[in-house]
């Protein structure tokens, strides 16, 4: 998606250790007009799938997922990184290692919000090593629901996450795929 790539080139900051800082428009301060265009694009890409739920993980994916859900006219479910008193009853649970935070989270979704009848589109802001997506896919499979696809805003194509997810036969669509960082600049993969 050219609009997202241009914004990354304009406002993204490449930091040491393969980190792309996009917090001025994607995952701290959010550019809702950009999110709206991303929502339209995900709707176009997955218009053939019978999606009735969007699933993401807290926190950075929630904003994008909410805008995408408006185009599908479906609810968003977000996996929580901690048990809380306002989640009652049984939960689906998995462990996810965060690339950004360098820690492992126990991630949960209430059984009330995922069931075998659901057709799920997973949405997230970044794909690096694939651990978060593997965990979300695990939650969907645990519920008996179907993963119809995965939509990612920014994929780090030089890390193995995208290849890992695609090798499992899952439909993965990324709006911007980074091929490499070169002299502090982002170089995108041709799509």
C-alpha cells in the first residue's frame, strides 16, 4: 500500500536492533485517516472471505482492528495480555513472546467471544518473528473457529515471521513489507 509506505519513509525512524519506530502515526499516536485507508484496503483484500469477527492483541493492534471492523460490519475481539477480574468464566489461553518488549505474555480470550461458528480475520500492526500471530492462530484453533486470513500493517520481510505463517497455509496480506534497513532508511519489498 503506497500510502503507508510513503508515511513510513516520511515519519518512520529506524533504530538500532532492527526496530522501526512508527509511533507518531501507527502505534502510539494514531492517524485515523491513514487507518481508514488501511481498513478499505483490508476489506478489498479479504472481501471474498466470510468474516464475522476480527481478532487482534492488545494494545497496538486494537486501533487498526476497530477501523477494519467498520468495513466488515463485525465486532473486534482483542486478546488480553493478563487475566483481569472483568473476564469471567472460561478462557482460551496461549503464550506469546513479544519481539518489541522482549518478554513472554500469557494471552487470553474469553470463550464467550470465539466459537466454532466464527470466521476470523486476524489484524495486527507489525509482523516480525511471527510469535504473536502464532499465538492468535492458536487461540482461534482452540475455539474451533476458522482463520480466514491475517492482515498486517507492516511486515519485516527480512525476519522469518511472514515465511513461517505462510508455510502453515495461512492467508497473509501485509500492506507494507520491509525488505531491509539500509543506512538508516527503509527499503520496501516490491509487491
